[in-house]
């Protein structure tokens, strides 16, 4: 019996060592090695000096490259995360990145990337996070981004994108956070975005967008999970629709510095979680319904720069609302 137990123990030990050997010495997929080495030739000095050797996943002697995370798939190691932010990377968006087909996270924020996002970005079907904010990227967004079916976090703010917001973004059924503020987008926000059942945060402020809020909310049952809506500093017109009251999860509504008109509907005061309401610097008129002043959660209501009656009062101690993308990663 003792010999049997010893034999079983030795078999298990050998099996464990074989597993460890297999993981430790799995080869990095040539596709990913070639792509990362191609990127290495293009990026700034900070990465060149931290990307030592030819194998981005490490070769057993040299460590994995800084900002590169690999995972074992089958008999090979593949690159699943590329996080190279605040590294002074210059030049066009490296097209070789689109060959890393197993990427789940691409974070290159706060660099000096220029040019467009290539349409080949649509190859990255496993991508969950795409963070390119704080660069100098240009031109229109490729509609191929709409093919990234796993995408949950999309950060494109503080760039120089232009053209219309592609309606193909409505195909991103897992999307929860959409940050496209501080660009040069024109046209209307696609109403199709309202079909995104998981979208919690939409920031399209500081662009050149036109149209009315009513157009954005024309689809029945739209934006069911939305908590924060930032549309400030655009050229939006028209009044506030009663349909806004259907956004029962809404906490922040930021409409400052547009050209919106009309009276404020009392229905908006029934949004149960509303904490911040920014209506300032528009063309609203009339009175503010009493229900807003009795709202249990409304902490701040900004109204200055409109044509309200003289007895209309704001709510809260007014401070400029300046929130970064990361404030909403909850």
C-alpha cells in the first residue's frame, strides 16, 4: 500500500513538473513577435530601452517587455494586453497593432500619436478596452470599430477626430463607457446609440454637434442603463423632451453651453437618482418647477446664462464640474 501511494505521488509530481515545463517554455506566436518588433522600430526611446530582446513575452532569460502581457493559448503564448501610455510615443497609429488578434486591452493614452485609426482595427475582435485619449489622432473614426463586439470601454477623448460619430458604434452591445469629448465631431449623435443596453456613461461634450435632444431619444426604451450624460459645449437646439424622465438611472445631466430653448418640463424632476443638473448658458425660459427644489437627491442645479424668470434660483454651491475619464471606472 505504501509503495502504491509513493508511486501515485511520484506520478503526480512528474505531471506537475511537465505542466510547469510546458507553460514556462511555450513559444511566443511568431505573428505577435513580428508585430511587436515592427512596433518597436517605430516607437519612442523610452520603449526601445525597456523592450530588450526579440521576444515580447520573455525568453526565460530576459523578462517580458514593459507594458506587454502574454497568456498561453494552446501550445503558444500570445499578447493579450498592450499598455504603453505616457511614453512619448510619436508618429502615426502603428498599424502592426492590428495584427495582435488576441488583444483584450490596448492602452496608449497620453502619447503623441497622429493620423487616423486604421480600419484594420476591426480585426481585434477580443478587445475589451480601447484607450487612446490624450493623443493627436485625426480624421474620422473608422466604422470598423463597430465590429469589436467585446468592447466595453472606449476612450477617444482629447484628440482631433472629426466627421460624424459612426452609427456602427451601436453594434457594440457590451459597451458601458463611451468617451469622445474634446474632439471636432460634427452632425448629430446617432439615436441608435440608445439601443446599447449596458451603456452607463456617454460623454460627447466639447465638440461641434448639432440637432436636438428629442432626436437622440426618439427610440422607445432607449439608454436604459445610462447614469451620466455629458453633451455640454456643443450646438444643440430645441427643448428638453419628457422622455428624459424615462432614464431612471440617470445621475448627471450636463447640457451647459448649447442653444437649447423652451421651458423645463416638470417630468424631469421624477428622475429618482438625479444629483447634478447643468442647464446653464442656453436659451431656456420660464420658471423651474417646484418639484426640482423638493428632489431628495438633487445637489446641484446650474441655471445661469438663460432667460428664466428673475425669481428662479439655482441649487447647491456652484463649482465647475471637471471630471476625468477614470472618475467613472466603477
